[in-house]
C-alpha cells in the first residue's frame, strides 16, 4: 500500500517501530516492546491494535507453539476489526486483505507442529482469501507462500521454511 495512514495512531506507530527493530535483527528487544504494548492494550483493547501486534509478535518466536498462540490471537482480533476501523487507520487497507496472511501463518505453525488436518483447514482458508490480496510484489509473495506451505503440508514436512518471516533473534 502506498498511501499514507489516514490519522496518527501512536500505538500503531509503536508497533511499527518494534517490528522494524525486530526485522533489523534485534528480535529480543522487539519482543519485549511488543509484549509491553500488549499489556497496555489488553485483551479487550482496539482489535486492530491486537491483530497487528499479535500478527507481528508471532513472527518473533522460533517455537511454532509460541508463534501459534499469537497467530490465534491475531485471527481472533481480526474477526472483531471493522472495515471502518481499518479505513480510519489507512485508506488503502481492507480487513479482507488480512486473512490470507493470518490463515497462512496458522497453517504453517500447525504444519510445523505436525497437526496436518488443522494445517490443511487453514491453508484452504488462506487460498479462499487470496483474491483479496493486492496485485504486485506483496500479493505475489503471499500467493507463493500459500503454495509453498500447501506443498509442505502435502509432503508432511515439519521443517521450518527458509522463506518464513521472522527470527527468534
């Protein structure tokens, strides 16, 4: 998305800064910051904040069980996010576009844990939501990852994908 956020949101900005820190290699610090934000937001806080934070926090765990817990929180929060709330944050985003990635991450974690039936359910849900992905590099990346995880599920492969996001650094 190339459009700027619709309004200033200090929590989303803090999440973004922590995510950038994690992507630059300091996963432990990013995890601490995101966990602190999670405590401040609370389980009944703004669903967009909870969804975004949990989605990114999951990527900071190497252990698929820990990542799975955060990915479940992200999906649960996404169900409570309204299109209006997403548009208030960023005019170029749509809640439907969140679902392919959320289900992909769940499928990948279930696969790594050897729960192939659950993994299949979520990879099928990710596939069903791929029409909501934008055209371009981001959409292509996710469509490719959905195919990669589907193949790993079919092969009963439990290994971490080299292309998986995140780092437990």
